[in-house]
C-alpha cells in the first residue's frame, strides 16, 4: 500500500496520464469525464491549499509537457535551437500553463463551500473561469481545453451553441468532481455521494438531450460548392526562389482540378503564394488570369507589404475574382508571439522569431474583413486565430455566412497538433451554427458542417483537393448573439464568491486578534 503522501502524488500522475489520453489523436473523449478524478480525490486529502497547488502544478507539468511536445519539434527543426534549449522552453511554457491548474487546485481547496452540491458546482465554475482567463491573458494560449476532447461527441458538442466551449468544460469537471466526492465519502455516506452524482448525471443528461434535438434540425440556407487545396509544400523549400515557380504550378493544377468539380470558391492555405503578393505584379496577373479561366473565386494566403519609411509586413489573405482580380484583403489580427513577431523587440533584441521566411516580423492587422462573393460572404481566420471564439463570433455578428480557416501546420510535423487544431475549428462551427472550410498546407484540410460533423477531410502530408457543398448560415445561435456570457458569469461569480470568502476570513481574523 502506498503511504498517504505518496498516494496523493500518484493521483496527480494518474490524472496527467488520463488527460493526455483524452485528447486527439488516438485518445478517447470519454476519459475526460474521469481523468481529473484521481487529482480531485488526492486534493480531498491535501494538507492545505499550498500542497493542493503543488499537486496541480505537478499534474499540469506532466500533462502539458507531453501534450505540447510538438512545439519542441518546431523549435528544433525550424527554429534552429539545440534540443536542450528547445525542451527547456517547452517546460517553461508548460510551467506557465500549469499555473492555471495549480490555481484551480489551490482555490478549490481553500474556498470550496461546505455544502456538497456547492462544492461540486464550484469546481466546474472555477475551471471554466480559469480557461476563459487563459484564452486572453498575455495574448492568450487556449490550447488543451477540456471541451476539445469532445469534438467528435456530436450530442454533447451541441451545447457549444449555447455556452461555448466553456460550458462543456464546466460539465466535464462537474462530473469529475461528483465522482471524486462520492469516492471520498465512501459507502458510509453513500446518500450524500449519490446526491452529488445525481446532479452531474442530470446536468449531462440535459446537455445530451439538447444535443439530440439540435442534431435533428434540418439544414437550410443557399448551397455553395467550395474546395480547399492542400499543396503539401515542404517547409524547407517553401521560400527558396528555386522552388517558387514549382509551388505556383502545384497550386495552379490543384485549382484547375477543383474548378473542374464546379467549385465556386477555391481556398489556398496560409502563405501558399511564395511571394509578397501585394508588391508582385506578375503574381497578381497570374492569379487574376487563373480566376478568370476557371470562373471561380480564389482565396489565397500570402505575405503582403506596406511601403513607408520602413516596410511593414503582414500575413494576409486575398480574394481574387473572375472579373476584377484582387478586390479584398485581410491582414492577420492575432499574431503568434515569437512565431510571427518578437514582443518587446527592443528589450529582447537577442531573440529571433521562429517563423523564418521571406520577410521580417509581421505587423498585426486592424480590420476584420468580410469577404464577398456573388453567392455569399465569409470571414477568414489565419492559422491559430481560429482558437479564439470571440474573434470568430465577430465575423458572424457582421453577417458572415460561413468561415474560412487557412493555416500551415507543416511546422509541427506528424504530431498531434494538426488533429487538435482541427478539433478547435469544429467548435467554431457549432458555436455559430455555420460551415467552416479549412485549407492547410500539409493538412488537415476539411469541410465542417454547423453541427460539427467533419464532412470531408484530407490525410496529412499529401497533396489534396477537398471539395464539398456547404450552405449559407440560416439562423443565429445563442452563442453568436451573446458570446461568452456563461464564461463571463463564471469569472464574475468566482471573483465575487472568492472575494467574499476571503473578506469574511479577514474579518474573523481581525475580530479574533482584537479580543
């Protein structure tokens, strides 16, 4: 038998393992409903909030280092960092993200209500609040949220159209906390444990019932034929001048193949054009001629430049029409720190960005462009912008009929990253009740329907043309109308409740010392 102290740390390791195997690829989303049970059970036996924080940090460090291993591949292969330096940076990032799990454990032990149902619900509310904070604090890092384990659980997934991804995370943690409390109470207090379990079963049951109703809704809206191109261009030669014409030839042939299938809109991936398109007249003419000869609208990813005393570079998407050539452009708003630019460049002058290509640091765009075709209008997210629910929602509030996500996941090799990236795009479709068209240089390219079904998808690291019929959005979801209302309430409720508890404790302390 393990001693009590060793048991707690074993529980932390077991939860880290359970979390790791909950995520795609290869993991099972069902595990997410029990993955936190060992940790929460161990917290019931923690000596205090300090030990609870350490248990959370250990769990997080083990889990996040394993789950984010693909970052190490990118830093070593394309950033040119020695293995030890790359791994050290991965551990530092994992430590940062683990702070949220440590904070959850600390606050759950320190501030939990005495009432069992309140204690269980507090776990879910607190977890959702901390995920919401992590989405946006310090530019945001919204990877590995619990809800994303449910991207293929279609019935449960529909809850995202009401409460966003945070609503799913709340219920998953609710179930975990109910199970952990029931185990902790044991057979002697089975009635109390059963009440907690019943509350979790009811919450999950209502969510699943809502999902079944939503899945039964018919698809409406005007049909539109689209295609997502996957050139599978090797990242090592992408910006080599000797391969630029070969790259354009690849995409020209894929475009012609897509046009032969009557695609109205043909989407190229992020930075598919290996030129600074806004400054390259020859490339502009070639794309205009291609759109004219195919009769299709082309959305192409390319760097762009704005001239001035110093040139400003942007990661952009251009819309090319059959009659007018390039008519609209979107500059990526939410850039990847240390990937596309170096924050605090004057201080961190010795640091170089990871994404080395034809240009220097990218600048952030300021406008959320709504692209228009004769058959509908759409918003575009470039690469990891699709991780941010509020940005995607902004397009649909402006009247977008569907979303296009262009990306280049070649940086991450044959890792979990492309699969987990796709899972996030699935949530943006359900949240807003709209189709998502995704074009990725090396995959996974896909077409996702408003209920989260991946209708068509490519394999990774093969050239592909993914075609399908989508429909313009016919209704507005609760999430599109009200956004992260649930997450905001969880954050506000946690702050008010936590502040109240701390205030009461201080009053009692002052009262006792004054006697």
